[in-house]
């Protein structure tokens, strides 16, 4: 039973070319952005700041490959340019052009479970549902 308003594992998933390849139990997202101060001659403090690019780093916990992905022989280690989709009651968040930066694997024989995967995404998009 899921609690309304809270994402479940079916609401958080990895997608490659529009095909769901794994469901995710939970995630933690961190977005950082660097800014550059604009200094002017004779001023004791910066006169403005210029925003830098955002960097999105997402840590996923417990990824389960879908049956279709297992049949197709999914290889998480060679995946690139995939998306993370997070469905919430009032919006959908999509991190796209993802690359993995770390994978921690722990599973029994024959299962396709990854304990932790850290992703870096180039884009974050929010859409209304």
C-alpha cells in the first residue's frame, strides 16, 4: 500500500530510449551551481554575480532491473544518455542525459539488484501532470 503524495518504487525509474529498464526504491538529489562575482575597479564589494551552470548529482538506492530489461540483457555498466523519471502527485521530474559515476552492487545469484548508483545529469525538467 502506498501513501498518497509519496513516491513508490513504481514512481521512480530509469528509462532508456523511452523504455523503462529499472525501478528505484529511493533517491537523493543534489543540485549545485557556482556563481562568479563581478568586481568593479574602486568598489570594495562585488557589483553583481553571474550564475554558473547547474550540476545535478543523484544517488539511487536499490535498483531493480525490469523483466524486459533482463530479457534484453541490460548492462547497467555500459548505459549512457539515460533518464531518471520521478513521478509525484502534482508533477513529474525528469533528469536527462544521465551518466553513472559510481555503482555499488550487492545481490544474490540470478538477481539484478544494484544497491547504490550515483548519476550525473545534464538537465532537470519539471512538468505538471
